[in-house]
């Protein structure tokens, strides 16, 4: 009896519905794949079938990809190769059926779902359909035939883009490049698929002219149809891959090398090389680390873990129309949550509204219906200076200046105008939520909701529980962050919370090293080579030197073992604010490069120092690791996964390292503790190994090398 597929035949047409039991989406698990194979065998033996349609009974989409946990479990290359061969064999059975098979696709069609669709005779999609081969983002490549079937269907240049980047292709673009044969409304999808299947049964070559046109054009003739053009195409792709991966991610260059080898091979030869390459990649540390990051991204979606159910949020208010407040208001509107943007100055409101519109237009792009979408979302935002308009707000997010006295005054004024169930969430980056609660009439409704800048790009949100924050408040904000498309982490109310505590310790240490005579530019280069998005001094400029001083003072005054560094305050007094002021450690112009600021040496009294070594970078990283252990000791967060989530999604810690804690475990506890002990002898107690590191085999117990 079938569990994952249902098969009905009517007047020679087979209709196969994909419907994994007890799951929200279809995932190609082992049992699902086996049932696909059994169904293909059955169809091949039936004489009453002349055409077939495959569709999904799941509302979100067609197939969400393969089972990621199966990738995590593979520890031998041969096992990985066999896994790929099994999937290839099953999809080959579908491709070899003696009648046309039309995939009727709505919603998402990802990874193995796209590969299965490629094995079908034709693809007809709803307007909301989207395709992707995101395997490179997990450190592997499409292993069920995707690297071989896609370039045989669409232009090589378009296939390279999908395979090497994992980029999502929406329905209209898929039609233009020939990935899909028809785009229809969702209500017509299955009916139109059945009609197309019957037409193909009568005329197998019906779609060939259209596909040839989609693949055609002078550009393809020049690039793909002659050896010199193909060489140029692959060289261009290789340069792009090198620029994007910086040598840290082996999957894109391996996929490119595979495609280069197999362009002139027959399908069976290409599939075998695909399986072999997947086997090599699936056992790498990078693959395992990226799978770890994937699971971190999914972990929050399971909920906060708190018992109280969340309240519904139907109306939001954001206080403060600066870049941060406007960004938060944009986020609400982009997810179709009505929001008011309030400030005390009309000019600030007008500027904030303009910023929101700009973001909405940017995100909408040139997709069909983009203008209408922007109009609909902008209609959800109301700019105001009127404090009397907040009585229906379910959540108020405060994004005013980072000073406790100001935030407390705003809370007192606002709370009096709110309904009793309304939540007041401060976007503070380091100030105490518990201290903020001291002036509240309903402290149980007060919490922190720390978004990271820029809001439209940074996925993390810290949900901070003050001493009196109720579980209902915490779960409501956690649930709201998920609804807004963010990755939330529950954090206790300690100075700096999680991310800024670790980050400011790291940035402060970098400044101390510069004062010791280290060349700060070379330390930035070391950090970038490690895979960090930017070095510590460039990051200080991005944060803002004035903000870095304020947060740094908060952290160093709270933790006496962190040695304060006056370097940044001297820069602030010299009038250097970082990127927002055009001058910091670097010079920022409207266009072009950002050279080092020659005035820094004079402002700080720094001479040209020695170049940074690997040991200097490790000093920074190990200080963060030790501080992460202290956060676990103090129960700032519950688990190492929270720290890795915070560092990857909040600071851009290199995903290929798997997160700070996973990277630390990879170093080995004994060696790491010994390094910290040596650093403590030289630089002080901030490097003294914390209890967590002294007593445990690793952050992920039993997983350390």
C-alpha cells in the first residue's frame, strides 16, 4: 500500500500525487525514493497508460528537496557515491518510461525536486513556482542527475548560474530560459498538465521548437557551440567562483570542473562522474559544517521551547524613524503586518517613509506585479508624530537613541497609551532590559527585541528576557520574529546579551593589539582570509565608532576582566565616526575603493607596526571562544547551538567553519585550553579558561576532536 504517492488511471492518463504522510512538505527521504522507484516500475509495466502527470498534494509546493539528515550521516565517500547512484537510477526509470510524463509544479521545487522534474518529459508550472539547485550551499552538488540533465535542457550559461550559485529561479524566468514549458494559474495547473501530457503522447516532438528557441540566440552560438566560446565561458565562470568562494568552499569549483569534463560525454558517463564527485564532497568538513548551519537555521522554526502560547500580532508600532526604526517598519510591511512609524519630528518620519519605500522597491525587483506589491505594502505603513495613535498596537518596538534615561522616558510615556496586553520591545543592543522594566507599570510585557543592522540583510534577532519578562511576552516576540522571516535566539538579560558581548570583546582586543604595535590593516587582512566578512577595524567603521565606544564601555564596565582600550575614544574625539561619517579607520567615498585613512596613525599615535600572524588572529578568536563558554556558564543562552546561530546569522562568522563553538571543538579542547592558559599568563584573566572549557570535552559534548 502506497504511503507517499497515490496513482490513479483514467482513459489512459495516469495521475500521480506526491503526499508524504504527516509532513508539511514533500522531502525525498529513503522510503519516498523507494516508492518513487516502485511506482516507475509499475507504470513501465502497464499497457493501459499512454501519458502521466505528477503533481503534489502539499500546499507549499512540489518537492522541498532531499533529506538533509541523510547527508549528515554519510562518513565514507563510497557511501555518498552509492547514494547518488541510487537517486540517479530511480530518476532514470522515470525518464525511460515509454510515454510522456509531465511534472505539474506549484510552489517550491528544490534540489532533488528540480532533478526529478528534469527527468520528466515536460514541466508545467503555476505562477508561484520556483526552482533551485541549492546543493552547493550544503557543500555538495546536485547528485541525482541535476548537473547533467540541466545543461542538456537549457543554455549552458544559465545552467552554470543555477548549479554554481544555488540561486532560485521563479516561474517567468524559468519559462524564458526553457526550464519550464508552460506557466499557468494554480487553478488550471493539473487540467493544463493533463492536456499537455495527452498532446505529447500524440506528438512527442511538440515542444522541441520552443525549447530550441529558448536555448538559442547569438550569445549561445558564440559561447557554447564552439570550443573557443566554451573555453571563455568556463574561464568567466571560474573567475566568478573564485571571487565568491575565496577558496573556502570546494563544491562550486568541483561542480564547475565536473561540468567542464562532461559537456561532451554521454549521459551515463556524466552521471557516474557526478556520483563520484558528490562522494568526494559529502565527506568534507565544509559539507558537515554547512549541514550543521542548515539545521541551526531550521531549529528556531520548531519554537521557543517555552510553555506559554504566543499572542497574535495584528498591529505594530515602531518608535524612532531613523535607519534602524525605518528598517524594522519596512520588515513589518514586507510581511504584510500593518505598522505605524512614529517619531517626534515630521522630517524624520518623512525620511523614514522614503527609506521604507526605497527598500520595498529594491526587494520587489522587476518581478511581475512588483509595482502593485510595493503599493500594497506601502499602504500598510503609516507615518505619524501623533502619540495618541498607539492604543490598538499589539507590539511596540522602540528604536530610539541608545541611552537608558531616554528609553525609560519613552517607555513611561508610551505605556500609558497602550492596551494592557500590548508588548513593549526595546531594540537595545546592550542596555539592561531589567533596568528598563523598573519604570514600567506592566514589566511582564517588557522585553528586548534586538534586530541587527542592516535589518533587510541580517537574519538574526535576539529576544531578551528581563527579570520580569513573562513567558507569553517572550514566546510572542519569538513567534513574531519567525513570522518576519528572521532567526530568533532567546537570550538572558546580561550586558551585551550574546552577540555584542562576544563581538565587543573581539573588537576591544583588536584595538589593544593595535596599541601594542600590531599593524591594524594586516590584522584586517588576516581576519578576511579566515573567512570573516571583514576585519575588526572595518567592522568598527560599519558599526560606528561612537556606538562602538558606548557599547564597549557598557561591556568592559560590566566584566572587570575585560581590559578597556581608550583607542576608539581618541578616534571619536578626533571627529572620526566610521562609515556613516565618511571617515574612520578607512575613507569612504561615494564610489570606488575604501583606502586606509592616513589620519588614523596621527590621531592614535600609532607607528607602523609588525604584520599580524596566524597567532594574532587566534588570540582574537580564542578570546571569543572563552567568552562563549562564559555565556554558557552564566546561562545567557541555553546551548552551544544558540551561540553558533548568533555568530553566523548575527555577525557573518564563516558558515564553512560551522560556527564559533563548532570551530572551537574542531581545534580540540586540550590544545585550546593550553593556548588560553599561555595567553592568560601574558595578557591577563580575560584569557583564563572558563569553567565550561575546563570541565567539558567540547561545546558539543563528545563531538570534539
